[in-house]
C-alpha cells in the first residue's frame, strides 16, 4: 500500500507479515544473501527503482543473487560491497556514486550500478554527504566525489576515469615516513567535510577544512576554545543551525522535514572526481589488528573551493598532479596508536585502539565527545573519554551529533544530542557523558550504526534494535512516519533461527542491512510476493538469462 504523507509517497507495512518456519537449520547450498533497505527513498537511496520511502525492510531485487560482503551508507546514498568491488545508488550530487559519469545536482540513481575504477575487493568503504573513500585489499586508497572544502584535498576538476592522486599519496607517504609507519590503508571514514584514513600500522591520517577540530591536528583558533560545553540556542525543543547562506538560523526540524537534508541549499559543485581515484601505497608492512570501520553519517553544505583558474590542469599522463588545495593536507593524528577502528559524524571523529581505548575529537556542542559537563565546546586534539578510561570499548559509531559505543560484555553506551530519543534512554535530554542503555541490558550488542537522528544496534544473535527518529520510516517498524522511538524496539524476524544479519548501516534518514538466510524462510522476512521475485531472479541467473549490472 502507498500513502502520501507530508507530500511524500510512503509505502506502508502490509496488514500482516507471514511467520517463518520453525526449522533453525540453514544449509549452505540453500541460502541466499540479500540487501534490505528501508526509510527515506526520495533520492533513490533504497535501490528499488523508484523514489518511494519504505516503513518496513524491502529486498533490493537488482542485487539478487549477488554475493554481498557488507554495506555502507552516506547521507542519501548506499554502497553494497561485493567480492570484486561495489555497487552504488542514491543521490548522484558531486559524483559521490563513483559511476564515472558527470551528473547534475538533482539527479538520482534508483537502481544499483557498478562503481567504476575499483581494481578488486575492498576492506572498507565510507561515504559522506558528497564524497567517498575506500580501502582496497592491497592497501590502496580510493577517493571520489566533490572535492570542495578539502574533502579530497587535491582533486582538480572532473575525473570520469580513475587516476592516481599523486598529491594525497605523497602526503600520506611523507606523514607515514615521519612517523615510521606503513602507509598501506586498512580502513577509512568520512564526515560531512572531512576524511580519515587508518593504516595497517595503526596510525590515523586526516584531512579536510583548514584548522577543523574534527581533524585532530591540535590546531584551533583561540576564539573557538570556549569552555563550559553549553548546548547551542534552543527553539521549541529543537537545536538550531546556522544557515550556510548567511541568512536566519534554521531549526533542525525546518532543515530536515522541509528540505530532507541538513543543508537548506545545495552548494555549487566546483571540484569533482566522478570515479574512484586510486592512491597506490607500498605493499610492505602488516599488523595483527582486526581492522574495521563503522560507516559514518554526514550532512552539511560545502564552502566554495578556490576558483578553477587557480588549480593547475592534470598532466597528460601517468597520474594526477598535485594541485592547489582548499583544505589541510593529509596529516598524522597525534597521540593515537595501535588504532583498529574509525568513525566520523558531521563534525566529530572517533578512533578506537585494539586494546579498547577510545579517543574523541571535534565539535562537542552537544556532548558528542562524552567529556562530561565541564568539557570544552571543541576539542582539536584526541582525548580519552573520562568515563570509559577503565572500560574496554569494542566498537564505536558516530551519528549526526551523537555517539554510540559497545563496551566489553556487550553493553551499549550513548551520548550527545537526543532530539528524537536516538540515545535510547526513554527521554529527549542530551547526555554529555556516556550513559548505559538500560533497555538493552542482557542483550549483548555486536555492532551499532547511527544515522542523523536514529540508531540501529545489532545483537550477537543477529537481532536488530532501533530507536530515534522515524520521520521517513528509517526505523523499519512499520509504523506511520513520525512515530519516534525513545526506547529501543526490536524489529521482527531479524535474528530468528535461520536468519543471519551480516552487517547494518545507516544513512541520514534510511537504513540498510545485509542478511543471509534460507530461501525457505525468505517469505517470512520480506513477504511471499518479494520471495517469489527473488526466486525468479535466481532461476533466471541459473538459466543464464539477464546480465548483472556492470
């Protein structure tokens, strides 16, 4: 059923969802791996071939029966990782989809298409509002999208074909050499306008707007080092944000509900790289850390980079020459070592070591760094979270202006902004220090993902628990949009016998999950009609009918 809510088309939940069979066994020869998406589909980020929102999980049929390894989401984009690369769909602004074609700011790709230029499998992929990064299995770093505001630092003009970015490569190599570290990249993370890369030797490099605190370089104007940690001005319970156009301040509700994105106006695209740019790195060096990165949500408007005339043209061959940068060069983030995980929000960052030490840096206006009531508004260098110094942290995720972390034993703590109840404590008061989510006590959490104002926790048994904003159905509960959840709610069927949730990711207002399950149980999760469509696609592939997206 399709309904129109606040001028948008939303597909509502069916009256009843068929129950799955009780057989817990899943034969390897009889299972199928599918991508489920739900939430805001107005920019095509759900991959269903239409711009409809979904209030319940729905299979992305175009990717059946592709073997999926993971999923990552940007503000209004989704990337599905495969053994030999990735597919992407959603808002195509700034070339963020990496499909090798120059598209307008208002164009969307509603069905999965192959990301061009990747030279094999990936260990990590992260997407911001208008740019993306990926780490290849060989340690190479790929970068594409809008390079404004220093996101990609050196990318000049449009690059519809893969090219070697000599400037970023040289910057990472030089910084790694000075730290006596391997420059092979293991994981990446993207904020709104900043980028993070983790090497196999456990050190972190960052780049983006000059002097931005979320880079962790320890450089911050004195005027910005204000103490007290007070929250921004309030209006009717909603936090306010400065308009990038210089006009009046817009509340969060105005920017999200009226425009569907945090920025009220789309900035002009000046610098683009439409396909992944490979940054080759040495193959030497290794580490025994288990590498990982939590996909980041990000949003915000970019500042216009320097005029195109100030950027030198690319060379005739061999690679992409260093260009005038609109942001900081890749620099080593000091005082963090043996890092094995990264996360980034709109304007804050997190680094997690193999021993469970958590460092935070960036904007702390809403307590998203977890430093407590006396914490500074901005922290330009990595700091340990005081309440978690004696606690081993297993994984961390950054939302728009809040943070979630899973600690030893499977407990989950959250802190930061809480306008929609995304912290899961049963209210809407912001938390400036980590607070345990009591509603999930006794449910060990394995992974957590954060959106603009919603959170999804994956338990060790594969169950999904959601809380926060549901204005576009991003919680997947089947409720009418706007029914926010201030306490975690478990989604039905996920984690049941025969259903294995492989990975979960959040965009700003949509959610995606990779699930492996028995084909006999597919109907109980997605409905009999969708299950029949999946079986038909599998049968067509078996007969050699149809061609996979290239």
